[in-house]
C-alpha cells in the first residue's frame, strides 16, 4: 500500500502537525442576557446553565471573558414588560438597560468589545423585530427606528452593532447615520443571512418575547430553503457598509457559511443559536453525548470558513480549550 492515511493519525504529535483548523477562545463572541427586573435574574429554563444577569452580573461576565481570552460579549435585554409598547420607544432611550450595561462594561473592562442587538423585539408589545401596522411589519419606518436605536448604542460606547432585524436598507441607513454623527469607528456585524428558524425558541424565552409574539417572522427572516438569496443579502450588506457578516442559525447552515466565506472573503461569523445550545446541553445533561461535542461543534464552524462564532458555550469552551 502506498497511501496509508493512518500514518499521520498514529500519535497526537503527528495529528497536531497536520491539523487543518484551529479553535481558540479568541474566536468567540459570548451572548449575555441582561435584566433589571427584580427576580428575573434566574436561569433560563430552556437553556440550562444560562442565567439572565443584572448589569453588575454582566460586568462580572465581561471580566470573566477578559480572563478567558474571549474578545467580545453581545448584550440581549430582558425588558420590563411595562416598558414594551407598539411604538418601541424604549429601544432608543439613552438610559435603557442595554445602554446602561454598555457603559458599565466599557468603564470596567474597556478591552472587551461590546456588541449589541439592533432590532425592536425586546421592546415591542407584539414581539416583532419591526413596527407593525394592521398586521404588516413596516420596513422603512422600522429602519428609522433602528437608526435611532443604533445611534443610542453607539453613543453609549458599543464597539459592534448587530442589526438582527432583517429589514431592507438598514445597514446603509445605520452606516450613514454613524458617519454623520461622528461614530466613524463603530463596526457593524450584519445578521445578513438570518433564517426564519424554530431554533430561536429558547432565546425568545430568555428575552421574554415568546408570549407576546403574534404570528411568525417569515415576512422578514429568510426561507430555510434558500442559498442564492443568502449570497445576495451578504453582498448587499457589505456594499451598504457592513464590516462583518453573520449566518444564523449555525450548525444546520454550515453550507451557507462556507459559500459566504468563499464568495466574499469578508469576516464571517455564525450564531450557534439558543436551540442548538439547548439540544447539545440537554443531551450532555442526560448523559446521551459527551461534553466533547461542544468543542467539536465549534471547530466545525471554523472548518466551514467562519472567523468566529457567537455561542452560549463561550466560557465553558474557553475553559476546555485552556485544559480546565
Ligand atoms: C432578535 C434576535 C433573535 C435572536 C437574536 N436576535 C430571535 C429572533 O429573531 O426571533 C436569536 C438568538 C438565539 O436563538 O440564540 N432580533
């Protein structure tokens, strides 16, 4: 036999020499759920091991990120239901929970990048990412609201804005508003190819949006059947001024990650979303699979061309990578 592939798999040293893909804590963005509602800072039942945090708790998490070598955290607010309205004005309140948390984290751990979510769902009485009129999600009016929201987050010190709403034209509008307002160095990581997915279920529990949501998000989020459209969306968002792009959900969409990376070469991220976390965590918790699936799943994103991964496993995976 001339070719014995097993020769290079024989020892750990040989395997390390020919390993094609690396995973490190520097590849992670750690999503944090925050709240200031008394009694709401508890574990999310559908996401074992993930707690909603107070602003102080989020600062401590950012400090932990710094210790573990995780470069960025991403904030998602569980908003007091009393502040949710159809006009969503709380979204651009400079003193809202997210904006207070941004300032607190940047004051305490400036070296950790803070990413935000730009979408109206945490503030919307009907749970949608956009403004709703007569059952229709309004595009252009929503974009105006998102611009206000984005500016308030930039003003508070956010490093990376993550528009996750899937309205058309929001990247260009936000980019122009940032330039005009002097926030020239605030980066945009566009949720460019975001699919209408049942894998977001536990997230909606975590931010308290499950009960409120009327209908589904299929008129703005993508059809899981589509791939050519994902490439067109990524191209559009990069043209409009996105610095980085995201594919979401993650594991069922690794084919899209690979195509996006190959077609554009831009910094490409995937979101290993709440339902993916819940599935893996549930199976690990029941002893059905070993904890090793965590690093295997994250390595798969890197192999598929992703530069980084938004993952609720960030701190656990960073500790595993550090050998702890
Ligand atoms: C909302 C938003 C969602 C997620 C991130 N931002 C949910 C949705 O679109 O309904 C999902 C993240 C996850 O499931 O972990 N704009």
